């Protein structure tokens, strides 16, 4: 005899590792950003770039005054976020029957690689003078697009899979796809607004944060929903069935 189990109960979906890592990734990022911003004189969430918090030098970058005493806190948070995000994605798809397991893993790894590059090669004037600015920009591209496409592929997997990984899988799938697309829109507008569109719709820092917060909100919501689902499943009696 065996127990009838949904994907949410089967290994690794039944493991709390993936949702906990996603929740922790979001918390680490938000707390580190708030802490670093609080020590940065006159830091503006709307005008300043996120990466300004990781620049170790006191300087001017364009029209932005840079002075981040807690730059190490932000750079460590970039690294930790990337590792936790990817660990969660790999644990989630390992051994599961999600249709887009490989793309989810690949895009999550791309996100982690991008976060590492952002942390190791900051966007300050010194690195730009050494010709390393392109590496920082590559890291930002991988971090944003990798995170957004992970969310989109995860959402599509839930929509394609009839026996959902979690209860309410269709709703979570739609949410994942929509918020991933919102994040992509934020990054596209980050490049288009000001540079292409006459006038300014939103400041650069706002568009960039739409891109990043889409990832953070997604991972935390998904983590919370999966943990809740696992708790409900464990509380239910197991139904025996003949093999």
C-alpha cells in the first residue's frame, strides 16, 4: 500500500527548504537595502540606483552624490540573495514533474551569477575607469532577467500542470507570470524612459526598483503560499490506496 500524494507532498516539494530560502532571500535583501540606505546621506529610493548602495567610494556618479558607509552590507546581501534564490529554485524543481524544470533552473542560476557580478564589480567610477562598467551592467541584466524569467517559467509550469504543485496553483501561476512581466516592463522602461520618451514618466530609481521588487515580492509570496500549503497537507490524514 502507499499514500496518494500530490506534487506538493512529494520530494522535494514537501521539503521546506525551497520556500524558506525564497522568503529569506527577500527578507535579507529588503533589510540590507533599508539599512544601507539609512546610512547613505540623502539617499532617494526614487532617484538613486540600487547599486549606488554598493559603491565603496565617496564620489559623484553623473548627478548622483555617492556615499554608502554600509556598502559591504549591500554587496553581501546581493550575494546571499542570489545564492538563496537559486537554491530555492533548484530544490523546488528537483524530482518534481513541473514542465519547465530546466528553464527555471537555468534562469535562476543566471540570476545568481548576475547578483555575484553586481556585488563583486560595483558600479562606481573607479571600476568604470578600468573598463569594468560593462561587467557590472551584464550582472544587472542577468540578475533582473534571470529573476523575472524564473518567475514567468514557474508560473507557466503551474498553469500547464493540471495536478498543481500547490493548492490554488492556477492563481499562483497567473500571479507569477504577471509579476514577472511587470518586472520586465520595469527594466525596459528603466532604459527607455528619459532616454527615448520625451519627458519623464518615472525616475530611473523607481523603474529599477519595480524590476527588483517584482522578484522580491514574487519569491516571498510563493514561499509563503508553498509553506502554507505544506502545513495544510501535513495536517490532513493520509489516504491509503492499493498499488
